[in-house]
C-alpha cells in the first residue's frame, strides 16, 4: 500500500509561485487588530523579498504574531493585507490578500535599488531576473 494519499499529488496554488520575487531588504511594520477590536498591535519587521502575490518577512520573534495582518513598508502610504503562508524560525512567508499592482511593486523595488549599494538581485530559487521592459516603463 502506498504511504502517500491521493492528496499528495494535488497541486495547490498556495505552494506554486506565480510572480517573480525580488530581494529588497526594506524596513516595515506589521499591524494587526487585537481580539474584540480593542486596538491594534504594531511590530517592526524587515521585508526580505517581495512579489506581486506575497513576501518573505523577518521579525525579531513570532510569539504572539497573528496569522492575518497588514504590512506597511516604510516610505509608502499603502497597507497590504496579508495571510501567513508559513513560519520558519524568525522568517515568515505571507501571501497577499489581493495581489499588489505592478506600479506598487515597481515603487518598492526601485526605491530599494536607489537606496541600496548594488544592483537588484533576484531572490534565490526564482530562476533569474526575467522582467519585461514594460515593467519599468512609466516609472
């Protein structure tokens, strides 16, 4: 008898990346609503990599961190709704509730490129930097 079930062969969009990821290393903040709508909690973090559909975030501790929150990247007014996809130590992977626009992603990546010491590098395992020229147009 097989050790795996039929569900082991089912593909899930949650585990498949649809967008190109970019290393950005940007300071940010996680904002979550407290139970009973009694207030909000704020936690500092750093966005390690980002795509239109999600991000990799590093926090000092995951203790008390809810599974749904808003991500606010410093320097931008936008708040991005997130649902946690995984936790691995102090690294948290999130999937955005609604994919962010190319324009917002462009602002995040370009700001990092201008503020960083070197050229933009694709995230590990992303298969290289495959960005269409239209991605940067109008920026």
